[in-house]
């Protein structure tokens, strides 16, 4: 009987040991999976961020300096899904900058005779 008790205790401690390792590893495994997904989808995510920022800057610049509407009213022209794009304008230089947080920013400038012109992308 003494042998049964010891082997049972050994199995109990082994189960706690493996459960402890599993609990300590899951945050690292989750982080590794998130990093792998970010690396895999980096190009499409950056493309969407750059396109959203460019579209936001160009549309808001046209709305603001050609149509003469307020910056708040220009947000109505955004497509669905552009809620993260933030815009700001500089009335002195007649520029609008749109930002997709942490990923991309784009500026469009109003020029007489040309309308709103976006800056070149820095690839």
C-alpha cells in the first residue's frame, strides 16, 4: 500500500509540474502566434493603412478647400470602415494630413489650378 501512495503522489506532482509549465508557456505561444500573423499580413495591412490615409487626405482636402465645408462635415464623405483614419488641416498652407494610427500618414495640399495634390508615397 505504501507503494501505491507514493506513485499516486508522484503522478499528482507531475500533473502540477506540467500544468505550471503550460500556464507559463501560453503567453509566449500567444505572442509568437501574433508576431507570426503580423509578419504574414504585414504587406496587406500596410497597403490598407496607406490607401486609407491617402484617400482620407485627398477627399478631406477637396471637401475643405474646394467645397468650403468644415472638417467635421467632411468626415461624412468617408467610406465605411474608415473610422480609424484621423484628419487634421492647416489653413495657412491649405494642407490636410490623414493618419492611420501607428502605420501611415499622408498629406494632400490644395494648389490653385491643380486642386488637391497628394504627396508622393515613401515606399
